[in-house]
C-alpha cells in the first residue's frame, strides 16, 4: 500500500455524499433559525447574527488556505512487531509559521497485515507549534506490512471546508510482522527423507576422502577439535562418534552435502492482497520451521531468497540463532508481484533441494532444472489444496506441524 493521497485539493463540506448531505441539512437548519430569530424575536440581533454567519466562512476559508503550506506531518513506529500484539504509532504535527492554524484532520492507514484503521484524528495548533498523538494497531498476519497516512486535511473551524496539504506526506513505513515459527518434529517424513539423502551424500564424501588418503598418503580433510562458534556444517559426525568428541573439518568441501531450501514468495498482481498475505505467512512458517529443524539436528543448509537489492541471495544456515535473523531479513522486504525465484546463478550439484512456493506452476519446474540432481527436488506448498503443475512431489505443513504429502 503506497502513499495514496489522491483526495481533491479543495473540498466543500465533507469528503463524500453522506457528509455533504449532513452539512447541507445543518446549514439549512441554521438559516431557518436565523430567519425565525430575525423576523419574530429580535430583528437587530438577528441582523448581527446573519452578518457573523456570512463573515465566519470567509475567516474559515482563510485558515484553511493558510494552513495548507505551513504544516509538517511525520510519524514513526518500530520496524518489527510480533503477530498477535499491537504496534504503537506516534504522529507528530508541526506548524512552520507563527500565525495560529486551524484544525488538521489525519486518517492513518494500515496494510493487510494489520487490523483496519477506521478512526480519523483531528487536532488544532492554535496555541502550540507542535503536537503529537499515538494510536495502536493490531498485528494480525505475519509478513511485510505498511503503516501510512491515507490523507491529511487542513480544515476550517466551522467544519465546512477542507483542503489537502501542499507539503508532501511522509512515506509509508515498512513493518515486519513476525509469525510464530512451528517446532517441527524430527519424525516428519519430509525431514527424514532429506536427512537420509544428506547422510548418504556424507558417506560418499567420506569414501572420496579415504581414496585420497590411500592414493596420496595424506587425508583429504584435516580436522581439529570443535570450538564454540564453529559452523555445524563442518562437523565430521562419523569421526566425532569414533573419538567421542566433536571434530571439525578445516577446509570447505561440503557445499554439495548441504540441502538447499528455496523461498519463492510469488504473488500475482491480480491476487487479493488479504488472501495473498495469509498464503505467504503459511509458507514462511513452513520454511523457517524446516530450517530451524535442520540446524537443531546438526544439518547445515543453504537458504536462497530475494535480497534487499532485488538479487537472489544464498546464505549458509549453520547456527541455531540464524533462522530468526534470516526471517527478519525476509520480513523487511516487500513482495514484488509476478516474480518467481531464479536459480540459474546457483546452478550446480546439491544433495537435495526443497522449493517452497505459493504458486507451484511451470515456472517453478523450469527453475528447478538449474539443479543437476533434479530427482531430489521437492516442493512445499501452502496447503493440501495447493495446485501442483509440476511432476515433483509436494508437501505441506498441517495443523499439527507435520509435513504431509499432497
């Protein structure tokens, strides 16, 4: 949701038909009372009241037009909020001239991650140069959301006149709503299938190491004892079990043994944003639940996603705290419509690949061709009803936090 300040520059009475009708009825009622008062109660005082009612709109119009270019509005809030909690937003209105201003009307807006904001705030800067107010908005769905100002009006003191500000409104603030990451069990079928492939690839790598040792009378890998902070992907689990202590490889030759997890947050430009954000949250929970399970079980993995610059990024996940950091990176970015993940830059041999996508279409199958061992490619969909237009197996995370095949 961008800065949609598309209201008319100048508005007489209200901003819609209902407001206009109420204002017209109010004016007619005042005119009728003035007529009764002037001709049947007190003619002299009635003339004074009529003059005042004619003069007041001119004063109100002056306040409206003067305030349009002499008001600066800003707002701020935290960059992240947990789903189910409230985000506090602080709005500040500041006048840039010395003359007292009229009434400023502000309508905040929130994207689909948050509850709708229906309240309109009005404040006057007659006696102060700056005023602030705060409001809370409920975070309902995990994902990347936005807080913005729908419009800001300069209003006359009679409430009949409104005009949008000449000064530009502040840009929307991106807010990441952090979903709950499920604690997926190691008995999950998808995890067991990938873990078996990883262990098999690890065995093959150890065999290659033994061949190097026999041919060159020197081991293919040098090892040392594990030190806190070493990446878990370098732990030689077989050697560690024999020595009863963790042993770490000193070189980096295990990339092909790492499973690759790909996040494809695809959103059609024609999709309903409220429905799209719910689907994306489900996929985020599935992906980061699986990443957390891998690292808890001592399996390092490669996570691929779109970065802040619009480029495809690959990061090694080998620390139990790193999935949470990666989640914050993903939540800080807006989803670009009509864009599937591109894996050609990371084409190569991996032991297993899991592509999590909100739209498992032919484009996903085309992206999977970049992986050499494409028979070890699986998909993660949003739900059991997700369509699968590829010939690859698809999994989904059920309500009990278990991966099941569609």
